[in-house]
C-alpha cells in the first residue's frame, strides 16, 4: 500500500522527458544499455537514413573505426527465453527476446516486448512472418494492429496466407491492391473448395492455388483451376508421390508449347519459389554449439517461402537444450557423436 508506483517519464527512443503525462509502467527493457554508447560505426558503414533506434548521443554512432556491442550476445537473456518474464524486465539487450516472441507467435510476450511501431529490429519482419504462418491466434492479433501493413510485404502477406489456410477468404478482394501471398499450403493446407474459390476470386493467384492442390493431393481441384504450367508448379509436381500432376503438367506444356524450365531457372514471376517444394520445407537443424548466441546468429534457409530474409532459431534452441558443461566457445556435436 505504501509503495510508490513506477512511471514512464524518460523515452530513450525519442530522447524526451515527459513528467506531465507520466503513466504507470513496468520495466520492459526500453532503456538504452550503457555498452551501446561505446558502439561505433565507420563513416562508410553508417546509415544516415536509418539510424540506430537508440541514438542518445545524437551522433548516429559514427566513429573512426568499427566497434561492436558486446551485449548483442548477452548470456543473461537465455533463461528469459524459456522462463516466464518477470514483472520488471532486467536491463538487458532484449532484441533476441523480441525476435523469439515473434518467431514463435507469442502474443503476450511480443505485445509487451516490441519496440515502438516505428522501430524494427533486424530480422523482426522475417520472425513475424514465420510466427504468423505457424500461429493463427498471433496472425489474428497482428491483423488488428495498425502497424501490420507498415512492417513490409512479408508481414502483410503472411497474415493473408494464414487466413486463407484457415479457409477464410473474406479478406480477399476481387480486384485492387492486395498483398498476395505465394505460399498458401504450409504449414497447413486449406480445403479443396477454398483453393477453387480463391482461383475464381483472384485469377492472378491461380498458380498458388494449383500448387497448393498438388501439395494437398486435390486431383479434381487441380484440374478445375487449370493453371498455366511454370517451373515452380513443375518442381512441386515432380516432388509429389503421385505421378498424376507431373503427367498433367507435361500434357498442358506440350499442348501450349511451353518448355518446362529446370527448378529455379525459369523466367516466370515465381521461378525463385521452385526450390521450396513441400519435401524441403522442414525447418533447419544444427549441431554447432556456441557459448553465446544473439540476433546475429539467426540465419536460415527459408528466405523465399516466408517472403523475407532467412531466419531460423536452430542455434538458439540447441543452446537452450545443451548442458552447461558443453557450452565452450565452440563445439560441433556431430564431431563429438562421430568420435563415440
């Protein structure tokens, strides 16, 4: 009863102090950590159009030579990834927590941890897209946020894809601008009639709908949609266990005088998607164990399928699971297992 409330007065993002409209708040890691003040970027590598979200010294972090932030791989953040967040978050570099919340589609964590809507952490859009694809509730929540369409095509199209895979076409306009997603069959497939209706509503999405039918093995719907063969559709048909689609596409290509390009080498709009057949969409794994991980270690192999930069949490997940005695500067578990 006697404890005084905590209020948010200082804003390190806008470098302002507002005592008049102070609001009660918990500590959510929205303060600039001391180590960031020592980070320097060379004049050649500095970005003047997109400065760092914390620019306390108002110098765009420009210096004579490069100097990284040691807090980018903070070991104290790791337990916060798998434990409930405390009421007051410790003063840590929380970017990895933000990306994890987005990647796994955790509404509560992401809504609390995200930085202001004008600030995007590196790889955040890619993590959001992945979380939206894999979590309907997260997709719904994101669709209600004002910032959803401002965070890039990948986020907006991921929301549409998740709704389509849930058999809801109410957001699909028959004309006009629309963030058309390409992958509408992973991680789940919609009903066959959904793909047929999507192709009717948006003839410019026939290829996506037809490819989804190959993945879901919808024979009749594939024929009804009647998409023109392209290299991406051809690649999916070749990976299918059913010869039906391969024969159908070969027949159509022959009738229409189309030469089926090798996967990934066609000139069609979706040629770059040819490599991502359903047989290759399992998320990556790693045996490389590091002493610390951070936002710089989230590289992955699914650049095209989610429509953004490649991002995976394989290294982080291994780091969380590994016993403490294994956490040396670097260890390849594949070599360890091979030597047993």
